[in-house]
């Protein structure tokens, strides 16, 4: 898989984790801009400590859009590895948050 594909797949995983938090909080962003709205709602649900994560994922969102809609060869190997590491951390934090705040949804 290319670095672009790995980057885009990792970004999509991050959005799924963010959507899980948002859904547990009773919301469902839809329509144009729903990825951006999901990242804003992630911070609202999980707290200000998640602002750096959301900002980083918003930058990844923009890069993923370029990959998906404009041109290839946007992400480097380091970019793909970096977002993979970030998503792995996000998964663990989201799982802990759901266990603490919504154990009935596990």
C-alpha cells in the first residue's frame, strides 16, 4: 500500500473513533463538513485536553482531502507512520473514555 493509502485509512479509522465518542454523547454529525463537525464534537465530549488531538486530525483531514480529491503522493512514509501512531493512541483513549462514561454501551 502507498503512504497515501495508509495515511487515508488511518485517518478514516480516527474519524470512526471520534464518531463513536460523539454517538455515545447522543449526537450524529451529518452532511457537508461532517468530519470537521465530528472533530469539534470530540473536544466537546472528551474535554479541552483533546484539542491538540482534534487540531492534528483536522490537519490530517485536509491532507486526506487532497489525497482523495486532488492528487497523489501527498503523504510521506513518516506521515503515514505518524498518523498510525496517533490513531493507536486515540483508540486506547476512546476505549477508556467509553468504559468510564458509557459502560452500558460496551
